[in-house]
């Protein structure tokens, strides 16, 4: 059974930091492209950051220099380190696992991040 379980969200003040976790199970984690998306109220879901099986990363312009995505193959976990958080970073953050060669596309249930004073 495939599972992606996000955690680490919460309430933080502007300028603060949070680290999100996505624990994966039920598939070959090392073979999947992993990414983080977010969706704010009334807005479309958007890509935040992604990391390939080789460790190549990419980021949305809005988070470059502030967020860092990483993965630990041994722990089947992908992380999103978020620094210098802004109110506009408030959203539900989702973890996604993709392996296009197999047509596989999995999503987690999301974790809420709220940036507010």
C-alpha cells in the first residue's frame, strides 16, 4: 500500500523556519521524482520544489534562496526546509511522488503551514 505522510507543519511567525517531512512507503522511493506542492485558499496548487533520483533540485522563483528540498534514501523521506517564511507562504503543503515511466503518481494528504504574527 502506497503512503506519503507529511508532517512538520504548523503556525510560525514571519521570518521563522519550519521543516516539513514526507515519509514514503509502499513503493521504491529511490526510483521516484519527489516534489512539494502547496495550495493556498482560493488559489491553484503550485509546485514549490522538486528533487530527482540523482539529487537534482528545482524551485519555484518565489522560494528560491529560502527553501531547500532534500531526500534521505535510507529513511524513505523527503524534506522541505523553509526559512525566512512570509505570510504568502501560508498554504497546505503536499508531497508528491512520480515515476512517469510507469504512469505512477502519488500524493500525500497535506500539512498546513500558517505564517502569521
